[in-house]
C-alpha cells in the first residue's frame, strides 16, 4: 500500500488532523506507526439506567 493510500485511509476516519504534513512524514518514515487517538468529551456523560450497574 502506498503512502498516499495510507494517508487517505487515516484521514477518512479522523475528524481532525492538526498537522497533515507531520502525518504524511510519519507514514513515509515508519511502515507501521503507532499513533495516539485522543478525544475530549463535549458534554456531561450520561449513564443509562437500564444498564443495571454494568458498563
């Protein structure tokens, strides 16, 4: 798989990429990179009362 194909796949599932050039560089230099997938909750968590204490 080419670097461009990998880049398109990664960008298709990511909503935001802060530095696309850095991502492209990473994919070029490392065949199997390890990446951090972080998120920030935008509201209060809701606990479903139907879970009976199980998450």
